[in-house]
C-alpha cells in the first residue's frame, strides 16, 4: 500500500486527540446516516443493499431526529434482529464513545470489524468499507486508553489498515455514495486539522458522489466552519436544516457558525441569531447526550456574555 503520511503521521494523531468530543464523535459515527427515500438502504437510490429496517430506524433516530435518548434501545434491537449488519455495531460503538464508555466502544469496534470481514466475500464493497470503519474505531479505543504519546504507534498501524480497506472498497465501486460519505468525512477531518492536507478534494468527493444529501451538506458546513469560511459554512448549514429541520444538532451547528461570524464581523444581530439557535437546540435537550447539552449550554453563556459586553 502507498504510504499516505510519510512525515506527518505523529502530528496526525496528536491533532486527532485534541479535536474534542463533537468532532471525533461525528467521525466515529460516520456510518449512521439517513435517506427516507429508500426503505432498506439509506445511501443509494439505485442498486440498494439490504441493510435492514431495524438498522435504518436506529440511525434515523440519531441523525435525522437527533434523538439519542431512544438510540441505545433501537441500536440494540438492530443488533439483535439484524446481527450480520456491521453498520449496527458501528453505531453501538459510536454511542459508547459519546457516552464515554470505553468498554462499549472497544467491544463494538471489534464486532464491527469481525462482522465486516465476514461480509467481504458476499459484499466486498460494504465489507471492506466497514472493516475500515472498525479499524478507525479501534484506533479511537487505543488513543482513549493509552493517551497520545503511548498510543500513537498502535493507532498509526490501525490508520494504515483503514486506508488499505478503503482502497479495496474503492476498487469495487469508486462512486458509491456510502463509501464516499464515510471517506469524505474522514478526509475532511484530516484536511481541516493538518497543514499538508487539501480540504477541497474532500469537499469535492462529498459533493459529487456521497449521499444522502443532507449529510453531505452537514459535512461541508462543518468543514467550512473549521476553515473559518463562515459565509460558506452558513450556506451549507441552511441546506442541511432544509432537509432536517427537527434535528437539534443542526441548530447547534448553525449557532456555532453564527457565533464565530458575529465575533469576526462584530455583528450584534448575528450574535442574537446565534443565541436563538442555541436555544432551539436546547429546546430538545432531553433527547441529546448530557455531555453535548453541557457543551451547548456553555457556548450559549459565552454568546450571551459577549453580546452583553458589546452592548455596554
């Protein structure tokens, strides 16, 4: 396999370890997506895979509705009734990360990889894709348990496995929407945090070949937010909201972008709009993880304090 990070490998995982729970959780949950147009396959409008109704219900609860309070039960139902679907195990591992349960993250990262490898002979595209996801999740376990300094060598080994499996999946179907969504999110996270990476290529991958569309918009909004291109970020956050207007996480994302743009432009009205969207997100706090609610509340206080200071 071609070496993808010849000089900057250690810097990569130092950066990844500092991304924070929201960014890492988003990446760990790359396999949890929604497209209501197709019952059994949330990614493809043609040549669908039989991913499973229970699995679809679980990821709809998480990423269409932002309803984490129902997610654990629904994901457990999916694993019980659709035990050969690696997506279900990847969701369970991701929820373990969000809930700061390293044991769950570890167990279901391994299960994701195990089930994915069994799938490869019958579905080499999705089998290899989720083998990549499983290795990425296992890298997260290593960094969580060992820390950055001790965990980097093992995590880098896992990252090489990630790209090996992604290359094999891409050889099967380079334009597949599920593959391009997951790989696009991974590439974006690296691109906005490493000086040698190119975010334009990752954004192009999402725009041209990934699906479903609202998650494409969400990913690109996140990328432009982190690149401090706030006008473009707002454009794509609004597109995501058009498709998923009931998801509190999208209001939170838009509020973050508005807050940063308001600080940059010294725009009181924009800060007021950010505060309104933080409030909208917290209007459904009962369905969000406790750690995320605390984070939103903290950012809301900061926005209100900044607005009050400007008004003096």
